[in-house]
C-alpha cells in the first residue's frame, strides 16, 4: 500500500512532466536552395514565450551525413507558437534538414 501511495503521485507527475516539454518543435518544410544551402521552416511552441531561445538546425546529405549546422537565436515574443524560416549554409549539397534541439537561452 505504501508503494502505491508514493508511486502513483510520482507516476502522474512524471507523465505530465514528460508530455509537456519546455519547447516543442514541428518541422514544416525544407527546400534545397543550391549546393551550399538549404532553407528550413519550423514551428516553435514554447512553454514561456517571454524567454529568448536558441535552436540548433542541421542539414544532411543523401548518406545522412551532417553537412551543415547552425545555431539561431529566437527572440521573446507575445505569439506562441511561432513559425520560423532559416537558411542553413552547407559544405556539400543537402537533401534534408531538421531541428536538432531548441532550448531557453542562457542569460
């Protein structure tokens, strides 16, 4: 009974915490521009839109090697979620792009 008394609240908290992350990213699209860049559009949903964030974007080639990576700052805003379009410079032609992570910026 004691295990149930302690375990059930922890299980509920754990389920809520992991299903509501600080940031949530949805990839909208990516478009290769040329052999040295690719454009990515994604949507960022932040628990606290008043904080500045930083997102790491990556580009991959046909063999899934990372050929470009960039960190972009995201300013605080009143709207949430926000749609962001960015250009990732690459060293070789990229065929896809993604968001590696988004996190609150350190001040």
